[in-house]
C-alpha cells in the first residue's frame, strides 16, 4: 500500500512538473519571434525610422507581461494616409480590426489595433508638441508608432 501511495504521489508530481515546464514562453512568443514576423518590417512607404525597441515576456508585480516589438516612424503623409495604408496591408494579410484594444495613450491623437490569432498590431499617431514625444518628431507631418504585441484572446 505504501508503494502504491508513493507511486501515485510521484505521478502527481510528474504531471504538475510537466504542466509547468510544458508552458514554454509565456504567450508563445519572444521579442525575437515578434521581430521575425513579416508585419514587424511593415513600414509606411518612404517613412523615416526614428526609434525601435522590444521587450521579452516577463512576470511583474502587475502580472504576466507578454513580448512586444515596436518602432517609431516619421513621414510627410497625413495620419489618415498612414492609417489607410496599414488598414489595407493588414487586412490583405488576414488581420482584423480589434476596436476593444484601441485605447489611446495620452501622447497620441489616435490609435487603431488589429488582431491575428494571439498577436495585436497597434498603430498610434503621436500628438505634435507633446512633452512626451521627442521634439525631433515634430519635423514630420505625422509621427507614429507601430507595435506587435502578444495578447492571447481574452487577455
């Protein structure tokens, strides 16, 4: 009986351990995985790259933070032209609008988000003459950020 109890305990521990190890990367993507996505290279034609960055997935006091890859661009095009470009390109690649995820940051005049599976593509149009936006960005008609964000549905 003691041997059976030990065997059951070991099996239960094995199942728990396999569940923890089997998770892999939270959200399924690292920042490198995001940077290799075709949409991570999708830039408005003629736009000037201004900055880029990324973040690995991590646990924080606020909970699970998933991977993110983002870039800032400046262009002489209008915000509407930039938004139309991304809307067409992303729709052709199978992305769908996700208005529930389109919250605007305080340094933005507009934000639009699309979803494809566990990924969000977010376009944020930056506010001119905002203290949170680098002064150099004001030289462009439109400065904007694009970001690929891991966000499993329901998160």
